[in-house]
């Protein structure tokens, strides 16, 4: 990684993990952890305040997972932070706008969408009250997918491959 692409080491970004792709010279994924400052993947700069949602959770993958977990706990749907995070990374690499246009679901006209790559019929059937009806809304997507995984596998924590 070039010196320009390396994040500056400061007290505020020591909890930010950055994944770089060899040969690109640029960081492509920055994932702030709880209480961490956000990092800019293009400039290597840091900020100390992340944008927050109206419910007080950061508008980051960490915030979306924590907000979803609060809803899941309230509804009695089992899930853990690690189980959600592991599946999000496998399914979408943390991109809430991810859409799969090449698999069998896409060929059938119902592509998988969002952080946990849910198809529209599954999202609609397992939507959890109190979340958005937008499949690309990160919290709604996580929460519906966890509800589905709980019904089918006992918990998102029991999912280690495409589901």
C-alpha cells in the first residue's frame, strides 16, 4: 500500500480496520467498530463524528447491526452481532445497495438485494414490524433476514453459507 493510501495513525482511528486490495494503492473498505472514528477510504483522513440516524445509532454497518439487534431482542428473535456481521461480509461486503444480477434468483426475475441478499418475497414474508418496507434499508434488511434465518435455521448464528 502506498504511503498516500495508508490511514494516518491517530488515537481516534486506532479501532478502524481497513482492508486494502493489493496493487490498487487505495483502501477499499473501512469498517468502524463500536466507538471508533470513521475513516475516509479515499483520503486516509479521519473524522471524530459519524452521522447518526434518528434513533441515535451511527449510520454505519456497526450502527445498523446494533439497531437491528435492539429490534430483534424486543421481538424475541435470536441473533448475535458476530453472526450478523459474518453473514453480511459474506453476502454483500457491507454494501446496503448490493444486488445479485447473475444467480438463479436473478434469472427467475427476483434478484437478491441488500446487506444480507434477501429476495423480495422473503423480505415481505419475514418483514419485522417497526422497520422500513424498503428492502435496501440496512436495518430492515438485516432484521427481516434474521427473522427468516431464525424460522429456518434457529438463528442467523447457525448460517455459514448462502441461505
